[in-house]
């Protein structure tokens, strides 16, 4: 298992191949106008089934992503790339942080917190397809809005994530529009 945060990327000598892959991907992402503000967030790798943590980067609990600069007028948009040859199961709740707040559920915008959602909230899953030749798939979603969790299966995972803070996001009412699966 391994986890490399964007803030740790300065230590390039320890991970030269990962660093090169991340830099190449970031150059491509930031060259496009609609994603020019995205920055590297993390690289997360696990071979086989991960050890279940009580919390942290390998914990499989439903959550909202946090960021030290999240405010009431912005949200975190994430692009999650699947570099594994196997699909990555992504589970999400059919609600958003605004509805949870309206229900009196306490949320934290800056510190990680597992969500204990009411049983009445429906949950769905989608797969981010695995790498096929030169095709890499990703999921673009509002990580600080939609409760979500990645599910580790027997093959493990190889994920690279980029993120951007976006201002003046309206309340999410159509969840199908917030989850966009794309190919690059």
C-alpha cells in the first residue's frame, strides 16, 4: 500500500516514475482551459485487498472530502483517474451536503470525518473502468458535496487525483449531473 499527497511531491527522488506520471498528467490537465486550475491531490496504490484502517487514506467509510480552504461559497471538484487495469468501484449517496445540513447532520469542511448516513438515504455504485491500452478513465465529481467512498476489491487499486476549488457553486439538485464519467 502507498499514499503520496500533493504536498509531499517535492520529494521527487523517492518516487521518480510516479512523479513523472503525475507531472505528465498534470501538464495535460492544466493545458485545457476548463481544468487549468486543477492541482495534484494524491496518488494512492494498493496491491490486493487493503488492510482496513479505522480511518485515514485506506478507510472505506462514506465521507465528504475536506480542504483547508473550503468556505461557504466554494466546493472541491475532483478528477479521479484509474490507472489500474481493473475497474474501481465508486459508491455514492443520493444526497448532498446541503440536504444533510438541512437534516441536522453535522459536517466538517476542513477535517476528515466519516459520515453516518440515515438508512433512508439511497446509495448507488458506478465503476471507473480500468486502463485499456492507452485509454485511461476518470471520474469528475463534487467531492465536498456528494458523500462517497471507493470500494477496494481483490485486485487493489492505482489512483491519481487532481482537484480544484470552485467558487459560487449552487446547491446540487440533480445528482446525475454531478457525476460525470469521462475518458481521456
